[in-house]
């Protein structure tokens, strides 16, 4: 596991998109608005979203407890959540 000690919001966003591309390779991320519901926009089911969160933990070292899953709806939510816990 990589533990990120300091990442900019841009780096966090790039990491999120890289990982989302693994589960939604056909998606057009240029059309994804920062506040748009990622799961709906990219047609990601619960299992894929869980796999994404596991990959995110492995990539940046931030474990997301199940209680927080509902808070992570948009790209902006994810960036803010991870920024607060990384550095």
C-alpha cells in the first residue's frame, strides 16, 4: 500500500479519475461535472464502487469506512474527503 503524505487536490483528482477509468473505461470524463453523481453518471454499481474505494485506499492510503460511503457522491466530494485526510 502506498501512503500518500502530501498530495495536491489536482493530484488527488487525477488519481481518482485514473482509478475510475479502470472500472468505467468507456466513460467520457471530460463531461463529468465536479458535483455530478459519479455512480449515476458512469453507471457504476455498488460492487464496482466498493472496488474503486479499495483501490483508492491502496493508492493513497486513506481507508474509507462504510459509514462514509454515502458522503462520497461526486468528484468534488471525493477530492475534499481525501484532501482532509491526506495532508
